[in-house]
C-alpha cells in the first residue's frame, strides 16, 4: 500500500513539474537540475527511502 501511494505522489509531482516547466527550471537553478529531479521521480529501481528523500527535497525547494 505504501509503495502505491508513493508512486501516486511521484506521478503527481512529475505532472506538476511538467505543467510549470519554465518556473521550475528557474526555481531549481537550471535545466540540468530540473531534468535530474524529474527523472528521479520516474525511476522504478530506486528504494522507497531514496524516493522519499527526493520528494522531501522537492517540496522543501518548492515551498521555501
């Protein structure tokens, strides 16, 4: 159940990044950091801990 919810959150975060592409590129400091974050949300091989860390950093940067 936890992984299903985590997948759902990652999917929504990915859609958010895509919807506001230019704003997030500026917020994150460039295209490379944007791509890295976006790709990290879709990689299935990552552990739940790593995905949680990525999401936490994303939310911290977004809602500063």
